[in-house]
């Protein structure tokens, strides 16, 4: 029996679904790949954990009884309130990774995330690829947003997700030096193309089939499909024995 856990912007499909993309200037494009171990955990995610956990960077959660829901918040498309309603109804908390623009503009939604017990994550002040920045620029990319969220919301973020899915060893070290743990993902689907949303039943089947213990699931709140299927997805994952 499989188990899932409670805890609690736009990315290229190849980053989400396959091997890492080639990237310039020492940047590495993250991709968990399609090959899995006997427990259904993507080998790319396991390799990432083994190599980079020393920097506080993870693609899975060590608790194999859990699945963690995460949402990237690049911009608002009208579905976040619905997503928050479902999470409240199902008593599930998630991590919402904010960009600077989102944190500045969507005050009511961010305050609701905090009030509902969710965690806020840092997705970069300008959503810039950190490996392409100078050390001073990288520091500002994280800390400008960090300080903004403290000032505006009285909330101290502790999780970072690399914008564009691009990282380097130096970028991971920078995040760690600033007090952050870097969170990637081990499960995702193509949900961010607002004019080409996946069929809800196909998306539900895919996300259920790829579920695994310790999964960090990347979703985008701009997706109408995600808003539509989230409640049933949570129910199915719990029926499979996972805690969310």
C-alpha cells in the first residue's frame, strides 16, 4: 500500500517531464525524468537528492508516507481562491511559491494563504534564473522578496524554488547561505498553458498513476484543470494510503 503526507512561473515541458535541458552559463535545467525505482520514485529526483541534500536541496521529502502539494504563483488567473477553498475543505496544507510581482499585487490571496495555515515559498523577486546572476544579484533576487514578505505580511519564508527550474551548485549554496532550503519536485504535469489546458480526467489519471511516497508535487494555480480536479485528486491519493 502506498502512503501520502500533510504539510504543511512558467516552466518548459521538458523540464517537468523528461531529462534536464541543456543550459548556458553553468545553469542546469532540472528534470526528474520518467524512469523510476521499484517504489515509483523518479530516478532523477533521487539522484538530485543524493547529490545536493548537503545544500539543503530536495526533490522529494524524506518522509515516504507523505505527498506534499506545492503551487507556483507566477501570476493570478482567478483560480487560487477555488484552490484554497478545496484545500480548506479537505484539511490539506500546501506550499505556495510566490514571485515578487505576485506578493506585491495579490495581497488578499497571500493573506488568506497565511491565515489558512499554508506555507509561503520564495520563487524569486523577478523570477530570474539564479545561475545567470552575479553573486550580488542572486542575493538580491532572494532577499528582496524575503524582506518584502516580512514587511508586508509579517511572514518569514524558509523554502526556495529555483525560477525557470534552473540551478547550479553555487545557486544552491547561495540559497543555503541565506537560510533557505531549496525545493524542487518529483511529480508534475503540463498544467501552465492557460490556452491549452489538459483534459481533467486525463490529468487526474496521470497524477494518480505517477503518485509515489515522498512526492513533492508541482502544480500551477493558473490552471483551470487543477482547480477542477484538486478535490478528487486529494481523495484518490488518500484512498491510495497517502497523507497530504
